[in-house]
C-alpha cells in the first residue's frame, strides 16, 4: 500500500467515525424528544428496578393508614427520596389517578437531584415535570403534573400556582421540612392540598405539616 493509499484509508476511517458519532447523536436527540412528547401514562411507575427495604415498606403502609398524611424521620442518605417516590407511585396507582405533586426542597442542588431521580426511575415524560427556582419558572400549566420547587421560590409563588382544581388532587412533599420553620418560609404549609408528606432527619421542630383541606 502506497503512502497515498494509507492517507486515503486514514481519512475514510475518520469520516466513518464522525458519521457514526453523528448518528448516535441523532438517536440520542430522538430519544430525548420522544420522552418529551410522549403521553402521560395512566399508571405512574417511579421505582422501576428498585427493591424497597422493609422499613421503607412499613413507612409506606403507615403513611397510607394515617389518612395519607405524616412526617417520616429518615437519616441523611437513608433513602427518603425513594420512599417518597414509592408513596407517590402507589397513591397515583391506587387512590388518585388525577394526582398532582408539589415537591419542596431547600436547595437548587436537591431540586435537580429529585428531577434526575424521577426521570431515571420513572415512566413520566419530561414534559410533565416542572421546576421552580434556580432559573426555572415552571408551574402547572401545559399539563405539568409534578412540580419541584426550591423552598424560597415556593414560599413566594406556590399559593398562586396551586389552584382549587389542583388542590383537590395534590400531594405536598416537603423535603427537609424542619428547614421551613421561619415565618416567611412556613407559608408553604398554607398551600391547600389533599395529601401531605414530610421528610426530615430532625422533624421534631416541624408542627405544621398536616392536611389543609
């Protein structure tokens, strides 16, 4: 093989590699677009490929038995997000097919972590999941069914976002609810809802997470 032939072969291999990368990129974009435009499933799955610990199963049962309300004490890193997703999944599947979910978190990092967990473990398309805070301005318009909000933004805006139609089918989840104790931030507990779930490593400070029908 002459040097010219070797050069041409090298160029062809480079061209082939770029073509393959482009096709993979197109496939990735297609999957993302498909996820964004897919319809909302009639039954939500938020814990696929996940096996709950026994204590998580007991917490789920206790929460349902307590009239769909309560605060769960979970140590940091103990699996409270998965616990909450299991409750949301079961609530929508068995009690309220028209469920709306408001998830309040103290930081932008946690907001994005919750969003990623729902996308990774669930069957709900991205178009039905919104974020409020950290540059995001979503609400329940355009068919949103789950809204994850940073605490500061929630205390200022959520009362206007959750209308009477939504509140009749809404679950309020407050992550690290002990951090919503100040006069301004505890306004999030004024949001009308049918179901309530608090998550905290130190819930003893929290006295406001009860149903507000």
